[in-house]
């Protein structure tokens, strides 16, 4: 009623851990009378779908607009999430909030959430998302937001921060320079985005490449807006830099990393800066 009064959207959620037991029992009893009964897991999925739809219908009956309702069905299994939301998308036209609950910590939680939501998003299912991660002791919950952004950006649906492509490393890259540089560039881009988003419109579409050797590095760097190919093991300590697909400079010496970081900053200002606005300021 308060949402109706103040014209606010409401997320109506169903969690498999607190599912309506009366509804679940009725569906289980009905299932036993079927000629070919469903599995208990399939019946539970159906109960989640029905509970979400019925709850939305009740909200509409008291006056909440359909466009103000977002449905959420929380389960912790990847296949369960895919099955439940596929049904919800087929049987309702409400906005859907995707999220795998109890996904876990670290890489396990990231992989599980990405596997489930990636499939649904690719099918056009889902309007909002949350990646729920159990934080490490004294961990930062903003990691959930970063992973959610990275999922949407990796799939090509949204752009939040510039992409930094980096090679995985191999026998030719015993040095950690390329790893440290890629990490520093990514951290610097993310740190500056709140200011850059206003100052440099479109900067979120920037693609940066940090490659670790001369074998594939130059070719891969050309595919980025600005990229560097660092020297690998036993290679001459020089690093060609490519800008817009063309070789623009060759960096040498102990300051290669710092020099490239400056080139990235200069490129951003030159490409995404607004001369008229800068002059007015």
C-alpha cells in the first residue's frame, strides 16, 4: 500500500528456502496422482514459479501497477535458476530480477552466477541482476557490483569501464611486468571512472591491451584502441605501442610501465576530451 501511495516499484521475491509449504504440499500431492510423476526437484521449481506469479497477481489486485512489479526467484542451483526463470519469462510479462542465492565465495560464486545468468541474459531473460558473493573476512562487498558489471560488459550488453585485455602468460613471459601493468591500468581506469565519465563521454568504450611478449603481442595489441607488447623472456627490452591499429611508439628502459600509463591518459584526453568544454572552463 505504501508503494502504491508513493508510486514506487516493488520487487516481489520467492526464496526456495522459505517456500509456501501449503502450495508445495498441494503440488506434491497432485504430482503423485499423475501417470508419469515429475521429480521432487521439478515440482519444487513449479511451486516457485506459481508462488511468484500468484504473489504478483495479489499485488495487482490491491492496485499495484504491473509496470511497478519486479519478480525474483531465489535458488542456489545453476540449473534450477535457468529452469525457473525460463518458465517465468514464458508465463508472465513482469520484469525479472536475476540472482543466484548462496552462490558461495570467490571464484566458485562468480563462476556459478555467471554460468546461470549468462545463459538467461543471452536469451533475453532478465531486467536487473545481482551477483551474490560470500565476502572474505574483512572483504569488500563492492566486489559484487564489479563482477555484475563485468558480466554485462563481457557479454556486450552494457559498458561501465574501459576493457583491459591481457595475455595469460606462458613460457615466454617469466617476468611479472605485464601482469603488474595490466593490474595497475585496470585499477587506475576504475578509480578514475567517476570523474572521467563526466569529463570524457564515451571513455567506457575504450579498449586497452597489455601483452607479454613479441610473438602474439603486436598483432593482439592492434585490435585495441591502445596496446603495448612488452618484452618476453630473452627478448630485447623494448615495447612497441600501437594506437588505433598503428605503431605509434617504442618504449625502452625501466620506465616502460609508467610511460605507457601516461600514454593511455593522454590518449583518453585526446580522443574523448571536449575541447569546447575545456576552453569554457
